[in-house]
């Protein structure tokens, strides 16, 4: 390979939108023929990608195939729930299945590479990209990260991909992007090495162990070192400690942004830092293409660094089977077969139902009867099909999505009249529609309020300083609820508030005054159908919150697995860690979610009262459906090291199991706790299991648990040497 051809493999350019769909930028085909480009992002379509692949493999000198990447975050054309809603299912098998189907559909359109999963832990819901991850917990985040990698890549096969519908997964954003200060996207991250290793890094490591082929560097700096220039992150941690063999891609223009970070004075200097750190593929800004050749020839960059990056790029192309059959992903027949396939739409509906969380249901307000005379559906998001898809909808199309209003109308019989009143805009303090909403609420037999955020109010570049209901929606909701209750028979009138949003919202007034409250997130193509299934009892909600809901923005950050203080807030004393004007507790805790049935926990027990430091213990509990409906329960296991060499969280999730139970049915749920679940990072930052007592908690949420204790005996067990020191 010539030096220019090598650098071409490291060059990734974006497509441009046209009437005929996304196309290569001007001059793109010439770059392909000359071997100056290795991959595109944002280009898809079986016929067009086949033509570009033909140019690469028939008309270029080396005939190296191209990669086609796209943000297939939660579906391609069939859109599944946003990742935070997928995490609310607490069902890794469902999440893996959704990613598998997304890969089948996307690869049929020529896509070979997705920039997902995003596995960033987020404890600050002001950060808009919390919608793309699994929430606040490193264990849940790790489970979901591994599941989505397996789904996209077709199994736990590391770099041995091979199948025609396997798509390269990208773990992002490495690392700790979710810790952005002030919840402001792209901002700096300040945290301790302990918090980095304990909380933020585990999901990345889990995704690497599941076989993720690529990793994307993050926009942020940690301790003054931008990730795109961090040899510690990309070499010491990723390639040396975790033995990652795949390729690292920059985020959009991330190498060039080293100039804005203030660590590079020019594009060439930024390119040197990026390549030395271990960035193999330069996304979108052509820094490598413009500067590396002259830098190598001037002796400022060793050609061996370029060669190493090129080998990693070629290795992932080989793993996909592109050298054997470069056209395997560009198949118009497969494209027609899998686009909006009925089986995929049915699965999207199932996935959407599993992500719904029932937050409140006073006096069995839900489920609603289908034979009501009149239902008033009120709120600015009730008929918003675009928002139903979420902020990363790939090729998803609003006209193919089901809104809440459409789902309700399809669910009820012809004798039921469904009134739709927008009431207020999403984000403007406008009360002009309140009168119509008030009258509809007073006259209807049931009211469904649909409130929250548009899809563009979360995801990238969508941070919010306040996570209360935007605009005049809170006032609209209270107006409607009170009008419904003062109307004739209003004290028994069903009023349901349905939230659509990509982050936790602080809604204490809704939690207090709405008889029923549902968190629906953005559920994708089948959003309205799934919500209607839950509203009318065709499906019994079983989702749980993957992130804590605060009472007010001022409580942020708030998360369940915090460390204790010397003056815990639950003390009755004055001088403790709490607020004067608000309870310190959350509005809804992590792991919380109700059902139309009830579940009883009993007989929590251990296989042994004492185990050696290298041993394991089985935790068992009996769970019974004590109600009158079939339902899903998410059984959650938490652990605490009671006295350790360093301060540990009050409890940490270490196991989960979603089980379906018939009325009256009981099941014994068992979890095995081994050294990894009991380990901590000690004062030397070794990963160890220390002797002492541990408490195991099992229950229906992080706040509602049974507990028991066991003892770990013997000497401290060292599972891993000290972490590489930050540099």
C-alpha cells in the first residue's frame, strides 16, 4: 500500500442528503477509485451501496471494500424503544432481540456498521443523551451493553462475525461522557479515578468482553486530557488491560476539536495526538487525510503508527466477510423482505410494552374500560408521531408510527367517542387552549393526558437546565385533573397522565394529583399501540425505572447507589445531609414500577452463611403473584459490603430477573453471587474481595427489599492488579 492508500483507510466521510436518498459527497467516487477513503457514514440503500462497493472493489488499485456506518441506535426503519426505555424493561433478552432485528433490517440496506450501543452512565438527567443509555446503574448498564453488542453482531463471537446480517457494533462514548458537568453536552468531566472505575467504566468493559468490534472516543476531557488524545484511555486501559483488538473511531470532528480543547495548535498537531492516542478512523473532518502523509514524510509521525491503525481497520473488514463477498450486505431482495417486516413490527410492539412503567394507580384507575362513551385525549404530544420515534430514528418515518391518540382510537369500539384537544404547546407558556381542555375533561367519561417532551428536547445537544414539565403543561394538567374531578361523578372519573420523554422528569404535582401516572418514554414505531394496550389492560405493565426520578431539578445529582455520609439524612437530628425546603428522598426510586397485580416476596435465604473469599453463595427468594392478573415482576438483587477499607455504596445492583407469573403462582428466583459481585477497588486500586459481612437485598425496587447477611472469610482475594495510573 502507498502511504496515501493507507491513510485512505483511516478516512471516513459523511454522505449528503438528496432527493434520491443519502449520497457520497462531491468527489467521493474519485476518492474511492484512488483509495483515499475507507468508510462512509450516513449512506445507505442496497442498490447505491452496491454501486459504491463495486467502484471500490473493481476500479480501485487495491480493491479494498468500504464500510458503511449509520447511527442505528434503536432500529433502522422499524423503530424500537429508545435505549432508556429498553433498559426499563430490565429484560436483556428482549434488548438483544431488538438489536438483532435492527441489524437484520439495516444490513439489508447496505449498512455494515452502527455507532451503538451508547453505554454512558448518566446520573444527571439534565444531560440530553441520557435517553441513549441505560440510566444510572453500572450493573444494569453492563447487562444492556453486552446484550446490544450481541444483538448487533449476531452473537458473542468477538471478531468472528461472518453472518450476512451481522453489523459492527460501536461502544461509545469512551469514556465517562455521561458525567458532563452541569448536564451540558460536550462539557468537561471531573471525577475521581475510583468513580471512573467503579461506576463509569464497567459497561464499556462488558461490551468489549461481549465482542464489540469498534469503540468511539468521547468528546469530553477527563482531568484536562481530552479523550481523543488520551493514550491512557485508548492504550493503557482499552488495549492493554482489556485486550481490545478492534478499531477506534473518533466522534464527529473529535480530532479537530483538540484545537478548541486547547491541546493542539493546528490540524496537523491534532492529528498527531489522535493517532498517537490510538484513534484509527477519523470521522468526518479529514484531519488524517489532509495532514498525515506530510507529517510521516517529515519524520514527525512514525509510519508504524499508521500501519497499526490500518491493520485494525482491515481486520474488522475481514471479520465482516467483505473481502470474501463485498456485496453481501447490498441485496435489494433482502431490503424489500425486511423493511418494516411484520415480525419486526410485532416485536417492536412487544418491546414497547415491556418498557412502559406504571408509576401510580390509585384505586385501580387503570385499566380503562373499552366501552366508555367518551374519552378525552388531551395534551400536546397525544398525536405526535414524530416524537414517538425518539431522537435517533435512523430511517424511521413519522407517517409509519402510531401516536397515542391513534392507538386509543384503534383500541376502542365504534360506540366510544374519542375527543382530541391539544390544550397547550409543548414548550411555550400558552394557556389559550385551557378552556377547551377543561370542558372536554368535565364532559368525558375518562381523560388521558399526554405530556412531556418532544423528541428533540433530549438526545444530542439537548440539555435542559430544568427537568420540570416544559411550557404550560403542568398548569394544563392541573386544570384538566381538577375540572374532571369537579364535574358530575368526577370523584370517580378515571384520569390518567401519560409521560413521553427521554429523561426523568420532576413531576411532583402529577404524582400527587393524577389518579394514575404512566411513564412511556419514546417507544418507537408502535408507541401508541403499546400505550393503548397498557391503558385498556390488554397488557399489564411490568417495567421498572432504570434511573431515579427527582422531586425537583435542585436534587440533581440523585441516584440510589450513593455512598453514605458521616451524617446520614435519615437521622432525626438537625445537622444531617438534607434540605430545608424539600425531602432528600426521590420522587420515584431506581427500580420502581407498579403492576395491575401484586407480588409478595418471602423466604429469603442463602445457600451458606459463610463463604471463602474466592467462593460463591446462592441467594434465593420466593415470589408469588398475589393478585388476580397475570403479570411480570422484575426481581432485583442488591449487595452491600457492610464494613470495607473504602466507603462503599449503600447498596449496588448485582442481579435481576424478569419473571411472568399467573395469578396465585409462586416461583423461587435464585441468584449466584461470586467474587466479581463482591469485589471493590481498595486503597491501592486493586480489584479485591475483602473478608467481612455482606448484606444481600432482594425486592421489587431499590427501596422495597428483604435483606439477609452472610460472611466472607479468609484473607483478601486479589482479582486484578492495580488499575493503570491516570496520565
